[in-house]
C-alpha cells in the first residue's frame, strides 16, 4: 500500500507528538479517516528545531487542517514541515527529512 500524502491527512486527529531528544527525532501520531490505515506516524529525522504552540487562536481542536513541506527559511539546507491545526496553531519542525509510516 502506498503511503498517504500530506493532503490526505486533512481532518486527521493529532494524537501525540513525541520529541526523542537523543535521537534527534520528532514523531507525530495521527488517527486518520483513510481506509485500511486508521493510524499512522509522521517521522522527522535529524531535527534541528521544533515549535509547538497550543494557544487555540481559532478555538480548541485536535484536527489537522493542512500539512506542508518547504525549504527551511531559518536553515536553508534543511526542510520545514508545518502542521496547521484547525485550532489555528502551527506546529513547525525543521529537520533533514520527513517520512509517513
């Protein structure tokens, strides 16, 4: 089965975010609405930065609005993943690579 794309994670529920400091990994765990794939993890390897506000500017929510991957603005040799929550919060991870498992 092919890995889902970031766009398919719209409306997924963010269950957990784990920073593995010694390994330099961040793992985001989701419950999805994808058939035959009710849960999955998004793994960031070679993490240099993690920003995780939980301020609910649009109101409380545990659902994903969108996920996008771009070149990092702060560290151009790296990638930047932004998880926009339906609460309006943006979780930002700057890392060497990202993979959906």
